[in-house]
C-alpha cells in the first residue's frame, strides 16, 4: 500500500511568483513592440516555476512587469500628446477665425 508522495513546494515557489500576464496583454494595445516582449516574458514564468527554476521565474517576472508598465506608460503618454495636440490646434483654429 504505497502512495506517491509529492514534497511541498519550496518557499518562494509557485504561488509567490506573479506572471503579470494581464498587464502584458493590456500593454499590447498601448505599445506593440514592448507589449510583445512583455507577453513573452510573462509566458515564461509559469514554465520556469514548473521546472523548478524559481530564480529564472523571478527574473522573467520582473522583466514582464518592467516591459509591460513601460509600454502602458508610453501608450498613455502618446494618447495624452495626441489629445493635447488637437486641443491646441483646435484652439488656434478657433482663435484665428
């Protein structure tokens, strides 16, 4: 009557390594090149955790977070500049009329 025993995960393993996949997917709509890089790193996290490479998973997680948040920031900055440009151009065209 033997049973397979699975040891508990080491501290800092599966549950404690976020993959940031949702922000990475959102960043695809903001800045495509950096969003793709963020999604690639986010997709690597769970595989590395499953393989037991916790340090590699943490590294991929940090990179996914970095690239995703930079892409989201650039996207918001771009939209802000776009809106500001048309507000200024619209204001100037009304003032010149």
